[in-house]
């Protein structure tokens, strides 16, 4: 049997490594949300992802690197996704509604990450925390720019406060929506959050 080309073998290994790394980050989000960053060990992370504690070091330099990768990666994804939503929208109104849907979906799907962000952002190394905050400011700016185009008569400082208030509304969901189901209840919550966010932005 002919061996696979080196390029194919490397790709297969890379996919497996990326999958394991993603599993570790998922486990970290859940454990950090439940116990707090300081209440979780490398061994806990490994066990939750189905690997030994030392195997975690194949993917991360240590627990601080796990937290940094989790929060930086999410912030990068939000910024990239927010820009894509805004750039593809046919109007400012559709851009804003699209951003609201995007953030609501994130809050509902990634409640653990929001809890970790709220509680453990300060556990990051200084440079990592600055990087995360910079990404988040850029994401806020996407919203402010679209809202300013929709409401050109309003002061930017007021629009920025509106955006932050909407984030507070949407991102409070992980702390208040315990027990929400996956069917009709979840759909109703999604619709409620979107309606309330739209009203808060545009009243």
C-alpha cells in the first residue's frame, strides 16, 4: 500500500491537533465558568478533555496560556464576525439587526465564555489583557459606526453608551437564563433579547 504524501499526513495530524486543542478550550470554558480560573488545575483540564495533564502542554504552555487563548480567540471571532455582518448588510438597519442577532446567538451558545470573561479577565497577564480589551473595543466600534450611520443626528458618546448598555442586556443572559430549554423557550428568549436590544439601540 502506497504511503500518503507527507503533505497529507501533516494535514491529518494538524486536524487532529486542532481538534484536541478545541476540546481543551471547550473544557476550559466550562470548568473556569463553574469553578473559577483559580479553582481549576491542568490535570482537571486534561481529564475533562480526555487527555492526561502533561498532554495539555503539547497545546499550551500552561494554564495562563489556556485562559489567554480562550478569551483572545473569542474576541477575535467576535470582531471578525461583526465586521462580516456589517460589511454584508444592505442597509444600516439590517447591519444593526444583524449585529444584534450575531451577539444574541453568541450569548446563548457561549454562556460559559461570558462568565469566564466577567470573572477572570483580570487573571490574564497584563499584555494579554490589553490585547483582549483592544479587540473588544474594536468590536464595540463596529457597532458604534453602524449606529452612527443609522442615527447621524446623535452624539457618538451617547451611541457608545447605548451599545454598551445593549451588550450588558444581552450578555446578562448566562447569569439569568438558567434552566432555559432548547426548543420553544430558547426561541422565545432569543426573540425577546433581539427585540429589547433593538429598542435599546434605537429608542
